[in-house]
């Protein structure tokens, strides 16, 4: 009887833990990934964008250099956290491979403007499996 109660208590605790962890994750990426949300590729691979440093030329200005975007994020792979920063226009960093997937940041919006109102940043990332299909 005591063993049965312990099993029921353990099951209840695991249900509470599972629902408690999942309620903050948002995997709706139809309009781009957002800063501060955690996204799952599968059970052993997920990521979270921490911040963006955007120093691109504003959309309504003429610049000699187009600028770049630095994206700071965490990748959680096989129970390890990898803190990283990627430059959007650097081909040696974007795309990159990790966890059997090729990641490429393709867009960060909105594009800066000299008179731009503050809007939520959206990031487009292509994540393609490197594992060949049969």
C-alpha cells in the first residue's frame, strides 16, 4: 500500500513538472522567432534567442556599408547549454551546423529606420536536417 502511494505521488509530481515546463514554450513560428522564447527542434535540441544587436544601415538612409546584426542565443543540445553569438552576414558563421541540423539566420525585422517606431523583433531562421532520409 505504501509503495502504491509513492508511485502515485511520483506520477503526480512528474505530471506537474511536465506541464509546468511546457506552458512557457511557444513553437508558433509562422511569422518568425521571437526574443526570449524557447523553441524545440526535438527532445534533445532546443534554442532561445537572448538578444539582438542591430547596427545595419537604416532603411531610409544611404550608407557606404550595409552593417550587420549580432544574434546572441543559447542552444540546448544533449543536456548541455551552448551560449553563442552569430553575425548575420558572416559566411563562416552563418550558416552553421549543430545537432545534426544546418542553421541559417535569413532575416531580422524590422529593418532599422531613422524615424522608426519601436516594434517587436522577429527573426527568420532556416533549420534543416543534415541526416539523409532513406
